[in-house]
C-alpha cells in the first residue's frame, strides 16, 4: 500500500507453542471482525528468525519463555480517526468476547494482554 495517510496499529505477543493452532483459528475470525469495522488489512505472522547480533530481539523484549512463539501483527486503517472508531466498534462487538474468552481462560492462558507490546503508528516515509 502506498497511501501515506494510512495509520497502523502494531503488536507483538507471545503464544504457547502448543496452543498456536487454537490462537490461529481465533485470529482468523478476529481479522474478519476488524475488517468489518474498518480495517483495510490485518496481518499476523509467527516469528521464525528472531535474533540479530547486537540487537534486542522480540524474544527478550517481551520475555518469551522457551515454550512460546512470537506473534507480530499489524492492522492498517485509512487514518487514526478510522482506527479509533474501529477500536470502539470492535470492543463493543459481542463476537469478540466469544473469541477471546477461551484464550484468556485462567486454566490455560493462551493470550495474556499484559505481555503484549502495542502501539499506533503514523507514516514516516
């Protein structure tokens, strides 16, 4: 996308390796919901090559455990205003509760928001 007015939300989070497929199924549905509420694009990738000598890796930045993988994602919007509206609408969408509840169940926490790094970004170049 070459539109310099786009705005993105970016995030990095750890997921237990043995729950990656369950997380992936929820993320597929979450992506659909975000797009229904104004996201232009929704991406999530799983870490593969996370070490570069002389740098702090995502593994260390979020204190990933040996049995966890790193998810890196971003959501593209027309503008920050469109992002803000989408955030409100997605938060109020009852489908999100159904998708997220099994991931934060205390008996097997798969998604821990307190360990997620997140931010909204405006274009630079």
